[in-house]
């Protein structure tokens, strides 16, 4: 007779072994890809996202961000902001106008002041890594447009509710999260409903079923869905990357694997590729040269979104 528990355990071991292989293989190629996109020989991979010597502004940001992003807060603000209709959904062109005024005070690497140049740098890096995937290029160009939530003429949200790393709320916080010690001030850390490994979720439920810390990723994902309603042309892979590009605990450290499903594992190599384009392109830009590329990306917006 077959021992069903033994069979289940064996299947789980095979499944987790396959997951680990996928994750390790995607990690092993990062150094070579970094060399492909990096145009600043003086900065190495380990020099980016260095929070050990970051400014007090960045530290204070994460103190607020990690203590205030609770399951209740995220649920409430999503209900407030995600009731899009034809009268209140913003066009991509409008977001591009506003984004030039946005500065991200959570980012220790971004000092240029104008968000639009980072978008262009990420997009141009995406063209290098995947020249045949024009939708991937467009993701680079629009991925941070959700930061318009900061703008005084739109929602005027505090920065802790817009930028910074994202993570699931409703379950235990990973120790790999930036300044994880600040989660001691988060009410969910001390709530037995939310502070276990699974919390309110089920094993391998998939990231699409998680409530993530609120920010520009989810907002931009919802904007894209609203903009292309009834004329879906942007690939599901593109929407996924926009939605989870700030989920560093996952794509950089492999945390929350117990909540990932098969599609999340399939998407991991592309998500890590995009992380390279997003993070390691942050060097001093040639602004005029970057602006020359704007017509290419506006054409892609018309192709996939508008």
C-alpha cells in the first residue's frame, strides 16, 4: 500500500527543490546582466541600496513606512482610491506631466531630482536586456508613474504610503525587510491574527491574492487596468512586473516563497531582470540624450495602453 503522507511529502520536496533551482539560476545570471546595463564603472552592485550609511531622511521614512502599513490601513485606502470610472481615471499622458515634479525620499541612490529620467534610464536598460520585448521597455518607462500619489494636486498622500519597498500585510513581516526593527511599532506585529507565517492567507495562494503594503506599484497596476478596460493589450507579464517591482524581499531574497504559486515562480526571472534595470541604471544621466528617446515610448503607450 502507498503511504499518502509519504507521497505528499515527497511531492512537496520536489516542488520546493524546483523552486529553489529556479531562484538560484535567476540569481546566478545577475552579475553578467549587470555588466550589460551598467554605464558607470565606479559603482559596483553592492554599492546600490546601501542603507547602512543612508541619510536621516531615508531612515525616518522607513520608520513611518514600517510602523504605519497595517492590514486595516491598506484595506481602507484601497477602498477609497480604487473606485475608478471614466470621470476619475487619469490618462498616462497626464501622469507623465505630473511625475516630473516628484522626488522619492525613500531611495538612497536616486539624487537627480526628476523622476522622469529614472524612468527613461530603466526603460533604456530594459531595451538592452530584452531588445525583442517592447512591452518590457514600456514597463521601464511607466513603472513608477504611480508616485503621482504624492502630488499636492492629486491625492497628496504622505511618502510612507507611496514609495519604499512593498511586502504583504496580514501575515508575519520578514526580517529581510529594510529596517525591520521598525515593525515592532506596527500594530499587526502584535496581533495574533496577522503575525503568523500565513496570517490570513493560505499556503501558495499566489501574490495576486495578497494585500500588499500600499504604494505606487498597486496604484499604477490599477490605473493600467482601468485605462485599458475592454481593450486589453498590455501582456499579463507586464502588469505583473508593474505590480510587484518593489517587492524586494521576494525578488532579491526569496522571502514569502510559501505564499508564491506557480505563476509567481514563472515570473521570477523576468521580475529579477526588471529589478536590474530599475535599480542599477541609477547613474548620472545624459538628460538630453534620454529625452531623445521619448517618442519611442509614447508610441508604445499608444500601442499597448491608449
